[in-house]
C-alpha cells in the first residue's frame, strides 16, 4: 500500500486483509467488514490518541484477527479487531515508525522507522510482542514499502531514494539484488504474484519487476506522480491499479501490460482491493477525508467502460479547521504538493553536499 504523507496530520493508510478493511488518517481509524457488509453499511470510526498512523496491517493469528498499527508515537500496537481495543504494544522506539507487515507465519512483525531501519518483533497471542531486533538498514532513507514475496522467502523494501531492495528472509542481511530504474522517491509497492512486484514513484512511473532476475519487464510513464497501487484478479489474470495525481485510476493487465484502461477519473490518496474485487479508496474532499467502495467486475472485456459503476460506503466526514481548509483550497497537502516538496528538499541536500 502507498500513502500521502503530512508531518502534521498524517496521510491515508489503507489495508484490506483477512476480510477486513482498516483505514487511518490523522487521529481517526475506520474499519469495515468487507465480507459481511452490504451497500448500506458504513465504516465504523474510532479516535486514536492524537498521533498519525503511518503503517497498518491485518492478519489472523491463532484464529483471531489482529490489527497492527505504527506511527509518530514511535510505538507498535496490536488491536483485537472484534473490539478494536489495544491488547499489546511495544515500548517506544527511538524514531517515528512507518510501514508494517506481519510475517507469513504470523510469528513476527516487520516495521520500518523514519531513518530507514527495519525491525523484526516476535509476536504470539499468549505473550504478545517481544524485543525488536534490527534486520535491515536502508542507508538512512525512509521506508516507503515493505512486502513479503517468493512464498515468504524474500522481503522487498522501497525507500525515498529510488531504491527497490530484495533481501532473503529471515536472513535479511543477505541482499539478493537491487532493482534500479526509478528517478525519484518510490511511492508504492505491491506484490502482483509471488514472482512479480510493481512499484510507482514521484517520477510518474509505474514499473513491473521480475523478482528472480531483478529485471524491469515493463515501465509506463504518466503525466503526474503515481500516488498508490493496488492489485485485483480478473479472468484469472492479475491486474494492477495505479492512482495518478489529477488523472484518475488506470488498470494494467499483467498478461501483456499494453492495455491501460482508465477506471476512474478521480484520484484516490490510497486504495486497496478486498473480497469480491471490491476497491476501497480514500479521498480528500472539500469538507474532509472520506472513504468509498467501488465494485470492480470479476470478468469483463477490456477496456472497461468509463467510469466503473460504484457502490459507496457512507462517507465519514469531520470538520476541518479554517487553516486546513485554506491548505486544501491552495492545493497544499496534495500528492503533487508533497512530491514537489520532496524533490526540492532532495535538490537542496544535493547542493549542500556538493
């Protein structure tokens, strides 16, 4: 999953795993039973204790569905999704935390921090969270993506410095390969199949990677930054969705990569696909953030009709203060704005280094 980051408020994080959609923005957490809900069901909302969440994952361990959250309070916490109450949490780390992924076996949790370190934390439903250990460092660059692949034998990580790194698991000090091609920060990373990854970036590119060889098998350039990626299956073939700032959502058929159908004219901040090819997308509206649910056809000829018919989860709004409204109207805090700021910062750092 990808997100748009704001130091003050936190960006959207959306995870759909094990039949549950969990989305966070700022101090709010939404959750939605993607398997049991109908068109008239609204996402439930709880208020977090005043810190933006930067990473979220959901996993079933020992028959219980758990939600894992990490963010600016430097703490990894585990919630029982039946009540969304906190059951376990770590002591504070030294740095703010970001991306979170549970291991395929459900016995540990991987979390990245703001300096590019990745920690592995043992987890069990009886004893909770164990002591973290550092398993990977990304040369002091913020981790923007973390995915298990190759049947849990490899871990792929991306950062703000254009790197896609594939490491062995659990021997993560062994680097299988770096995959180069992006020319700006990597904003999105998704596992397409066990042997294929897709990435997106501030360079407006979407790239598809063959994991065994490390080669880029297809690259496509959009007119503006790609903010989020998601995967769904139609006619037995994985399709990758790419949200492009100001241009909408596009679908790639991974059997040939050539058919790029536009599914939506609006651009979500973050998105994930759940059961029955249901797309959950997060947007920023004039009155605040909201979530919607879209129905993606399980089988259809390409290109898809424009736009895809949708069924909406009732949007959950909260009032923004005047300063936040001013920023929205001025275009501040949008994905393109964040991309400009990151590029400007990188240019300034390069100038100082020289």
